[in-house]
């Protein structure tokens, strides 16, 4: 790898000032430095490609398996650490023929970008727009200006973004209990939890919470959305399926029209959002994002099963909770710690809406900004137990003050379900650990080396309930 001085080239093709047509900026400070071609290639090969291969909008089972088998996620973090050593705090441009693309290496820059969303750092980046337009073309995440403001406010309002306990939390807890009970009934007397039976129950819960009991068994809705997400993984490389999108939205409208009390659809029915809120697209996003929440719940249960001392604490917590309104701080902490180790949104993208100044130069309007989350969350200097499961870290600690802890991003663009996800996942897990002790059947060697693997392949997890 080249030394920073050699790497800091500012002319030439592929990601430099001249390559991106910046030579016309009179009196402008130089653009931020670019990586060497070799480092850029290494980044695309070892960080970007494996992440993209696993599937951004819906995970590809075979690629997750490959990633786990070859330890590609750890290799990606190691590559990022090497880049930090070579280029210091950055940011640094990754050479490419399309547009200036900056990689952030310092947590202070991450904080700045997230805090200054959506302007000058818009979440509606070109690649995100190309992908999400397959199934939710008007979602807040890829909107701008007043439309974004209205859609974001709608999300915050219905999801009770700022409140640890959603106003419908009691009903959601009851729903989690019922769906876990149904799951345990279905899997019989020698129960084994697999991703297949876990996600079925989780999705039933998700549909009931979002759309009401009338959507409980509408598996076709989830399947239709999964097909569109599969195409969205290819972003602009495949054409959109208008017919499938219309079918999804028609199905969704029928459920929303019921406005069932006790569900998020029921809350929407009491509001008067304007047409610009594009309700169907926001609700589609909630249904989609419930799957990563389920993946996280499954992983958290697996980690608990592999850590008997932590599992004891979780059991102690659920055994003393008799009031459904009380919180589950330890189980919530388990969910946050799982998201630190295994963030389900590994890449946060932004696009600049104007020229921005940095400690080492400027970035023109329209530049891409890339934050690779696992690198920041497994940083050994910040987290002494970076590769271990330590839920206790999060007890009494506001995650917003633990930067760079960014599984939900942060600032004004933070996931509006950053409170709801831990609530639902903790409730679902409480219903399981209250009834059973959980043992890991697969993967057998999760903690054997004392260092958790970079990938936890949820598709292959098997948990025994005893
Ligand atoms: C493990 C579960 C989840 C994780 C890790 C997660 C993470 C994130 C992240 C990182 C973003 C920001 C993306 C960006 O800036 O490009 C985001 C946005 C968003 N999430 Fe989540 N999310 C999860 C589940 C959910 C759920 C269950 C819902 C809804 C019920 C939801 C609703 C949203 C919405 C509406 C946005 C867009 C916010 C905006 O436009 O500013 N998320 N989420």
C-alpha cells in the first residue's frame, strides 16, 4: 500500500479533480485526496463487492453463506483499517469513472455528515433512488425538499420515533406473545427454531402490527414485496416491474382502508396526511424494514444462547416482569449489541447538494459519501470488547451519545424506528426466553475462538428449545 503522500494525487483520471471535471472551479481549494488506483481497486474488491453481493435490499442466501465461509466481513473491516493507516482521518476519494465518491474514515466526519442531513448531505443518493424506486418510489428516504419533510414527519408521527415506548406498545407486546405461542405450537414437542419458522412468525406479527389482524395471514403480500426487493438488489441494472408494484400497492390499500384500531394503520386512519405523504410507499418501507429487524432478533437470540451468563440475565429480567407496560432494558440492550456486531444496514450513503469543505480539501456538489458501518462499530480502540457480545454496555447509555454507533444512522435522518425495533425484538425474545432455555445447534463454533465471527449467517442458524 502506498504512503499517504503518494496516495494524495489530485490530477489524472479516475476520481481526481481533472477526472471529474473540476478544473473549471476558479480559486477553489483542491478536492480531497484520492486513493491510489491499487487501493481503490482493493476497496471495491474487498469492501464494496462482498457487501453488495450479500444483497442490500434483500439478503442472498448463497452469498451470505460464502461471506461467512470466507470471513469476508472481517476482511472488509481489516481493509478499512489499512486504509485508515494509509490515509489518516480522510476523507479520501475512491477512484471510479462515474463521480467523486468519498469514503469517510473518521468518526467526527461521520457525525458531521449525519447531523447535516438532508442538506448538504442528502440521503437520496443516486444508487439508493435507483434501488428503492423498484418498490417504494416515493419513500421519504429518496425524497427531497418539502416532500421529504412531509414524509419524514409522517414516519416520525406514526412510528413514535422519539419515544422508547410506542403508544401502542401494550398491544404490540400482546401480539408478540401470541405469535410466539403460535410458532411454538406449530413446531411441536421437540422444538427447533430455524430461520424459516422464525421469520414466518415474525412476519405475521409485523403484518398485524402495521396493518392489523386482517393482514395476519396475507403471506402473499410479503412474498410480492420480497420479489420486488430481489429486483431492487440490482438497482438500475434491471427494468422495473410496474405491474407487480401496482399489485403490491392495491393489496396494501385494501389493508390500510380497514384502519384497524391497535395497528399503525389504525393510527393513520385518525390522521389527515396530505397526498404528498405518499402513505402506501412509507408503509411499504415499514413492511420491508421489518425483515432486518427479524434478522436482528434471530441473531440476538443466537448470541444469548451462546452466552449462558447473558442468557441468565435475560431470563431474570423476563421472570420479574409481570406488567406488560414495563420495559425490557436488558433485552433491548441485547438487540443494540447485536446491531453493533452485525449491522443490517452496513453502508450509509449520502450525496452532497452543494460544494462542501473538509480538513483536507473540498468535495463538489453531487459527490457521493460512503460510511462503512462495520468498520466504525468494531473499532478496537473505542470498544475494548469489539468482537465480543457485551449487552451490558448499553444499559443506561443513550446510544445517541455512543458515536459512532450508527446501525440506525443518526441525526435528522436517523431511522424513525430506532426505538420501535428494540421494543418489538425484545418483546418477541421475551416471549421465547420466558418459556424455554435456548441452545445453539448451529453454528457450533460461534464463540469457540473468543472472538465473534464477522458474519452471523442467520439462514443457517438452528436453535434448540429445552
Ligand atoms: C434492524 C432494523 C432496522 C435497522 C437497522 C434500520 C436502519 C435504518 C437506517 C440505517 C436508516 C437510514 C438509512 C439511510 O440514511 O440511508 C433507516 C431509515 C429508515 N427506517 Fe429503518 N431500520 C430498521 C428497521 C426499520 C423499521 C422496522 C421501520 C418501520 C417500521 C423503519 C423505518 C425507516 C424509515 C421510514 C426510514 C427512512 C427515514 C428517512 O427518510 O429519514 N426501519 N433505517
